[in-house]
C-alpha cells in the first residue's frame, strides 16, 4: 500500500503524528493546528480512435505493468486541466497530436506502491504528429479494436477497451 512521504508539518516544520480527526486516523502536526488531509492523486488517460477504428496504445517501459500495452496516461500537473494532461501525455508517449472529446469514464485506481488516483478517461481523435515512442514507452502502435493485444495493463482491457468495443466505438 502507498505510504505518505511527508513526515513534517508544511506550516511549522514540526513532526506530524497520527491522531483521530474528523472521523478517521490522520496526520496532525504535533505543534500547531495543521491537519494533513490526504486525497487521491489525479491522472488522465486518452483513448485515441482513428478513422479506421483503431486505438492508440503504448507498451510501457516502466513499472507497474512494464512490457504491457496501455492507453497513454499520466498524472495531472498542479496547474493543468485534465484535458491538457491528456494532450501532453499522448504527445510525450507516442508523438501523436490529438483533439480531446467527451469524458468516457472516471476510474478510481488502487495500485500497490502508488498513491491511489482518480483517472479521467477521455475519447480523442488524432490530429497529426508522427508515431514515435517516448522515453517511458517501448513501442507505440495502432490496434484494431477487435484485435487488441492480450497483454493489457491496469484495467485498460475489461474496464475501458472491451466496453468501448461493445458499444461500437
Ligand atoms: Zn505545524
């Protein structure tokens, strides 16, 4: 399970201690009144579908799911709209430029050794760029929705791509 890295109060620098605050165990400053309310991280993924009903996937170069195919996705920067996260992550991981469409799903992702995250999944259309894997991808490729790779990371297969295929893209 993910563990918080900060052990000191961001306001006064004193040690944080566990205390029962507003209904659950939380980290509270041992000196001032600061309470650390921990929240899930925010991440966004793009389902890029081209005019031939193929989906853009990247083969992950990093853990978790190293070597598996997944939708391009990543964490949202603090000042970034999730749609901008999607555009940036797809560009970084695959070289493809996209136009972001409707919100397809919002997944709560619990993964070992990572902070839990809300993952916003957007449908996208390619608008240009040249297919080329980024530094955290081994490969980037287009797959027919009816011929997806077996090795799909995260909940990408059952939760997103199979459902998308069933609804007809
Ligand atoms: Zn403090």
